[in-house]
C-alpha cells in the first residue's frame, strides 16, 4: 500500500537520491531547473509517496512561475517513482493528487516539460504553450500546459520566469 502525503524535511535525502537515480546528476542542468533553483516549492504543493514501511517511493513538486503574459502559473516537476515501484499507478496517483490539490488551492494553470503521450492523459497539451518559451533549450513537443481554470492560458505569450518564495541558503542546496 502506498500513501501520498505532504513532503517533510525528513524526506529530502531520500527524495534527492530518488531523483538522482531517476534522472542522473545531469538533472540539475535542465532548463526547468533554472525556474526551480533558489526557490521553494509552491505552498502546499510538494508531495511524497511512501510505502507501507514508510520508505519514500515517489515524489512530485510544483513551483510558482510567471507564464509570460498569462501571469501566475505552476511548473510541475520533477515527478519520479522508484524503479522497483513503477507500473503500479504511483506516478498516476501523484499526478492526480498534485493537479487536484493545485485546483483546490485556486491555481489557474500548470506547465511542465515532459513526455507528451504520458502527460496528455492528465489533460496536458502543447498547444497551450505555443507562444510561451523557457529560459533555455527545450524540445518544443515536450513543453506542455494544463488549464485548471478555463482560459487561464488563453493568448499566453512570452518568457516563463521564476516566481514564489526564495529558499534560505541551506534549502536552496537541497530544493533541486
């Protein structure tokens, strides 16, 4: 049995190890990382999946960004599930939980860079980000958006930039 709960400070070492295993050390050089570095996740939007023994087996976090002319939005990622626990619906549960919580908290849109066939099942669409761009290289087909409020990304254009709360120096090191 897996439980999804808010991330705690005690989760950080296991989360970082999971992300390194899932994405490699090069994960810190990705364009999306430019929007996360030096920031803390959006309030109430960092989640951990733990197994019946309390071991971290999955993670997802959302970050405050400005989606060009559309204004405030969220950036989802990274989402990861431990290799031994994949194909059990944990990633799907983490995504659904994150999206639903963001909607309940009143956020209008979520952006991400990821596999379009996977994320389209949650409603993410590359057409919503057509006129937005990120602060670095990204495969255009992987830059996706989801409107939590109808029209939240209508006419959105311009640079996606970081927003939200800056991390304290110690938090910035482990927030990636």
